């Protein structure tokens, strides 16, 4: 079976490829920069295709001879505040994907969305994620079998969630002002999520279905930070910020390179990210975080 992955060089993609490599399938990963991502070629069944997924001709050419297309592309922030970057990465890309799949007769599509994705959501991120999955489920299932994954925040080695806060703690060793401290999450372990995605490929029960996916425990953001502080063996005191001050912090951090926290992130946090999961996950933060975050010396 020929599997093509969009977003395969990211956190979830790298983990998924590691698991997929054991299945014996042929894996094609589309990337904008082949040279930069050559390390992924350590897997014998993986090939890299340099192409721009936002260019219809490129995507059409890169996905020929594909049996299964997996889309993992997503961004948490954009340049500016217009929502244009989110639309390009999420909803506009979904249209390109369907065009390529229809023309190349790809009958199986797996798509990574997000819990609370909704075209009327509070942030550009959630709205465009919602538009993308709505478009796929409305038009895609006319010619393909679609499965949409809607996880809460995903964690594991090399993640961009736990490690981001771990890095920020190094710049605030004594007091850490925390915005949206009471926002709730049910983190999903990336290894378990990858296995669930792989098992869904041939599972007919997953065809044209959307899965809300949450881990076994619900944490407030403050509880997550306290766990990271404990794991790193720090003495940092977490200072919860009010909603008003949290929004002010988000506006200020928009101008910090890399946008560690943005106004759109703040808006997303206004909706708690936990659910009754459609699949049972077992790994919690207490068990996994110490395997990739070590105590500070």
C-alpha cells in the first residue's frame, strides 16, 4: 500500500512514520525542503518528495499512485492577525487535498483536526480547522472514505506543548506569570495516537467518521505547569493571571519572535479542551513527561 503524508516531518508526523515503518507499507512524505529533512530517510520504506502542497499542480503530481493520504498539517500561529495564514494552512489546503484526491482517484483520506474545531469557534485556529473538516466531510465522502481525528493537546518526546513551557521556565526561574491558568486539557500521548491512526486506515468502522480524542486525565494549565516545575526540580512559583491581564500578556507576546503565546492562543483557551473520548487512551502526563524532561542540575 502506498501512503502519502502531508506534514510528515513535524512532531506527530515523525512519530507516525516511526510506527508506520514497521507495517511494511511504502511511505511518501511531501516536504518543501527535501535537504533539510533528509534525516527521515533512515527509514527504508520512506521517500521524500519536494513539493508545495499549496500549489495544486505540485500536490496533484506528488500524490499520484497514492492509496492513502494522511494530512497532519496545522499551525498554531500566523504572521499578523488577519486569519489568512490559518486559512491557507487549514481550510484552503483541504480544498487542494480534495482536488488532488479526486483527480488521482485516492479513496482513503485521514485528516488531523482538533478538539473544538468549529467554523464558529472563538479563534482563527479553531474556525479554520472546523472549516477544513467540514469541507472534507461534506464533499470528500462523495468519492473517498474519510476519517477525521479531533484530539485535545498532543504530548510526547519533541512536542511543542510541554517543551515550550519547559523552555519558558528557564527564562522565569523564580516567578512564572501564567495566562489562562484555569483552561482545561485532556492531553493525548502521541505514541498511542499514532497507533490509533494506523489501525484506522483499514478499519471500515472508521470510514466517514469524526473522532473526539482525549487522554485519561483532565488538567488545568496551572496543574500542567506545576507538573513540569516538579519534573524539572525547580522552585518556580506559578502566578495565575486574570482574564484581562492574560489577554494583555497575549497582545504583548505577539511581538516576541516565535510567538510563544498569542491573542489567537488566548482565544482558543476560552474553550476547555476535554471530552468523552471516542477511543480510550491510557498514558498520562505524570508517567510520560519524566521520560523526556529531566531535572535541572
